[in-house]
C-alpha cells in the first residue's frame, strides 16, 4: 500500500486518464503514492470532502460536476487560493496541516495547451464558449479582459447568468455576453475561437454538440473532451480543414501543475504525456 493517496473526485470518473498520468509521474519522481478514482454522487460531495483528512487522502483533482460546489465548500471550510476564488471553481485540492486548500489549474492548463497545441493566442480576439460549467467558468475567468469579446452559451440559462455576474466582479462587463435564444449562429460567425466545454463527446456515440455547418473558415476549435482523440466536433472541424484539438493537452498541463502543488517537485511532463497517450490507446480510443 502506498504511503500517500491522491485521486479524482467526480461523477462519473470511469473514463478518466488521470490515474495513468499521475501514477506514472509519481513513479518517475520516486514518490510512494497512488492516484485513485473516487466516484462521488453530488449529494455525497460535502461528506466526502469533510472526510478527506480522516481517510488519509493527501490531495485530489475535482471534475464534472463538482468544481463549483467544491469551491463553495472549501471557501467556507478550508483555504481558497486567490486564483481559484477568481476563477470561481476548484479542480485541485491539497490537504495540508489537516486543512483543505483549493486551487484551480484549469485556466492556466488550458491557456498553455491553447498556445502550444492550437498555436493561438486569444488576446484581442473573439471567443465563443459552449457550456457554462466549472471548466467553462475557469477558462472564461482566466481569459479575463484579454479577448475582444467572449460569448457564452448553455441550455442552462441560470449557469450562464451566474458566470456573467461573477465575471463582472473582476472585468469589463461589456466584454462577456450571454448568447440569447437564436443568437448562436451570429456569435459563432464573429468568433476566432470556439471552446466546447460541455460533456457532449465523452461517449463516442454522442452527436456533435453544435451544427458542424456553423464552423466557418479561419475558426479554431478547442474541444475540452479528452477521452476521445477524435470527437465528432473535432472530426467535423478537421474535415473543413480547420485547426482543432481535443482537451488532452489541457488535461496534461493542468495535471502537471496539480502534481507540482501536491509534491513541490517539477512535474515530469514528457512522462505524463507518454502515459496519457498510452492510456488513451489502451482504452481503445
């Protein structure tokens, strides 16, 4: 049994490639630790977080659908990093001196992947974000005032309005616009980058989350889904000769930052990337 236990808190989590990536990193760094999967239903999240210390869990990543609720819990019962507070969600937890510390590596992890994998810098550009969950919120808040305009669209209007309200606490309120009913085509037509931040595509049988015909020449497409190397959205964009990528790079870089927060050691990024690709291949994707 490993000396230290880390893991992924989500619902569901069976699709995750994080154990392969983090366990390879621990082995390369000669750290006696194991990374596990914790499938926690929404109703059980608070109890699970409360018992992290008792269960000897040294740290965790947080994924769908818990990122915002984890932030709210740690804000009241632990220590919230200022960037996690601004980004409005927690995706990384470190247990230190019996307290939970909440961080967010989604924003910087996404940005690094955006620059390295899509060769795109969003400053002064127009961005369309599909989805308004924890990852979308973190990305929007990390982009901040950089883009010329950010559009956010989700079938849950309550979530888009919550993001807008949170955004306006820190940034120019005119730069973020919630897409109104019937306004999706116009918003995408004006965009330089489309970010797909919903769970659609995690199942290879899922249809594209938007009509592929809406993808126009010059648009770059970033699909946050990472457990499928060719989602229907990325496939459609590629057929239209657009630059497109899945979220594997974001998973890698946010995971590397989490590793460094937990261990204080430099993440073996090349080892982690190789493990991710191997796990993806083994999963038959």
